[in-house]
C-alpha cells in the first residue's frame, strides 16, 4: 500500500513565496539599473526624444490656447495639455520596447535568459519597469519645458512622487503591450508597423488633447477602455489639482500592468523558438 501524500508544511510554502518575491524584485531592480546605465551613456537619445513633446507643447499648445477652441473650464489649455503630453511621451517610448526583445532574441541573449531559473514574469516585469524609468526621465524634461512656458503645476514632492508612479505604470503597461505584439509577430519590421499603426489611435482615443465629453459616443466608449485615459486623468489631478478618482485611475493602471505582464510572459517563449 503506497504511503499517503503529505502536503508541505505551511512554513515551506511561505519560504518559497518569499524567495520568489525576492527573485522577482531582484530581477526588476537589475533591469532598472541597466536602463539607468543606458540613459547615462546615451543622453543624446533622451534629448532627441524630447523634441516631439516639446513641439506639441510649443506649437499645438500655444496655438490652441489662442484659438480657445477646446473648452477646459478655468484651466488654460496649455496647462490642460501638459499632463497629456507627459503620458504621450511615455507611450511613444514604451510602445516600441518589444523591438529590444526581438533584438535580444536575434543576438542569442533572450535564449540564455530563458534557460536560467529566472521566471518569465520577472523578465517581463523588469523590462516593463525599465521602460518606466526611461519614461520618467522623459517626463522630467517635459515638466521643465512646461514650467518654462508658464504652465502652473504643483511642486509638492508627494504629488510629484505620485506622478512618477503613474508614469511608470503607464509605460510599463504599454511596454508589455509591445512585448505581447512582439511575441505574436516575431519580427521587428512587423512590430514597428503595428506600433506605428496603434500609437496615434491610442493617443487620440484618450483625453490627452481634449475632454472625453467632446468625443462622439463610439469614441467615448473606446476612451473609457483605454488605460492612457486614466493615466492622463491621474496626472491632471496630481499636477494641476483637477478632480479625479485616484482609486479608479490607479486601479485600472495597476490591473492593466498585471494583465499585460501575464500575457506578455505567456508569449515570451515563442520568441525563443
């Protein structure tokens, strides 16, 4: 008669869970440090990427402020636009992050990473939050430019830390979306084409440029399902003091990141075949 199966003690399960959490945090920290090193040695990329959001603020923002075509209440349009441009810059950085995964696949780096004990979710999470680090650096540039243009934003350190968290979550989700697309199409050219095709629709189907109330009904529905809308809402609340539901904004972004990491991790193996 075979011996009955004995469940592992609760303490063992707890130790394994804590070990897994430590591994995850360690991998995320490692990838974030690598990204900081890249930023340190490639500052010109940060400056060149800042050109587009600066043009949006200086040209689009200033022009529409004079036209007064978009009703934003008592908030000047340039002030209203600035948080949207911060979210836009994070989107433009993160949506092509899957190209890095494909490049690592072609160089043989990804295969070596996947055969290590590192969980795939930890790998994707590390990449996602590394994209967040780069997006925060971009957001700082946009905030400085906005301040020079006279945008009235808060300098409360707690609110600025909240802004950093929101930008990181937004960039993390869109980088996971990019890795998911990479896992489906498997080629850089296809990823770039799809990334370019969905970037502007994601941007325009949010409240980055105009209030959701101005949208036609069908676009309003899409906007409510777009995580970028909640990112912009949270940024406007934190930086401008506009009323928003922080719990909803943060919950949607965090939930989107969790789903994005799960889906991207499940498709990561296709890239190593």
